[in-house]
C-alpha cells in the first residue's frame, strides 16, 4: 500500500520561510524601480519633493507629463518608424535565422563543421565599426531604415540557439517528409517551425527588443531627422525637457517628464512580454541544453 508523504515532511521549516522571504524581497527590489518611475510620472512636484524622489505609492494622479510627451514634435513619427523597424526587422531576422539554423542542424551536410567554425568566429570577432560602415555605405543603405535591419539580419548566438533546438527534433520526421516528396523548404515551414514555437518566440522577443531599443546604429547610419527612432527622440526629450511647447504654457516638472518618457518607451515591450513569457522560458531552457 502506497501512502502519501507524512505531515512532518510537507510542513514548511525555517529554511523554507527564509528562502520565501529572500525571493519576495528580491522580486520587490526588482519591481520597485519600475513602479517608482510609474509613480513619479503621475506625481506632481510637491509629492516628489516630499518623498525625495522615491515614491512608495502614488499620492496623486496627474497626466500632464504624458500629454507633454505625446505632443512633443516628431514623437508620433518616431513611433511609426520604430514600429516599422521592429516588425519588419524582426521578420527578416526570424526568416534568415531559421534558414541558417535549419541548414546547420542537418548532421549530414557536407562541410557542416567548417560552416559552424565560421559562425563561431563571427560570434567572437567582428569587422569593426569602420569596415561595417563602409559596407553599409557601399550598399547605399545610409540614411534608410534598411541600414538598421539588413546588416544585422542574423545574430550568431541566436542562430546557434535555434540550431540546437532544431537538432532536438527527431530526424525521423525529416526523413518521413522527404519520402513523401516534401522539399527542404517545405520541411522547414510545415514541420520544423510549427514544432519550434518556443524558440521562435524567444528569438522574436530578443530581436524585437533590440530593434525597439535601436539607438547607436541610428546615430551612426541615419542623418535624416525624419528617420529618427523613438529612442533618439526620447533622448532629446530627456535632455531638453525644460523647453516649452509653446509660449503660453510651461512644461510639467522635469522629473515627471523624464519618468513619462521612460514609460512611453518601455510600455509596448512590457505589454508584449507576458504573452511570450511561457515560450520564452521554455525556448531558452531547451535550446541551451540540446546539442
């Protein structure tokens, strides 16, 4: 007869309470900086001064900072450009990375080890800023949004991560599809990718966040102010936040404007992440141990 665990084995001990307390404290210490920025963005100057800039809870709700940020010249255009770069750039990344990972995951591919050596070298070393800029300029991509997407279509570490995940899928599925007359592209699209949604979501999150936070490459390759991305505009707002929108009104306190700019930048990613969290964790764990 099989019995369940006795009560003295399931009762939490002092060590369990210490671990729970530590984890709760760690969670709150990680979450509080974000909540503090949110509270500051909604506060007035009186609340900020009284609390020393560290708000434990929202004492008032004022949306003047958000109205100021939204009305800032060029912000909506920058949002549109950033969304375009994030969506199109992530799509290009996923397509190119999937194709490369599928090829490298084929253990019967001639020269596979040589190709993997090239990928590893590319991950450890790069051509440098000046050679990369010369390549982008020779392709006539300077001052175009494509300069922020095409030259960085594949991240070598994410390529290896996806390749490891593909190798964990039974090879018999590929062989069965080939016997049925399916092409290699058909195998990738109809079999491999549907079985690889965790790693696809993981890569989409990594690539999407990188495109959304694009800043350095914009400074290097973009000279046209009309092609400024969200991060560049928000940097200008953060630096020159004391400027007036017009001659009849003063801007809100600088601290609230800065907090509002951070929230405007981070909010879309915060909204998307919960929908990808399950696949993200699963993809990182499985893709990192399969090899």
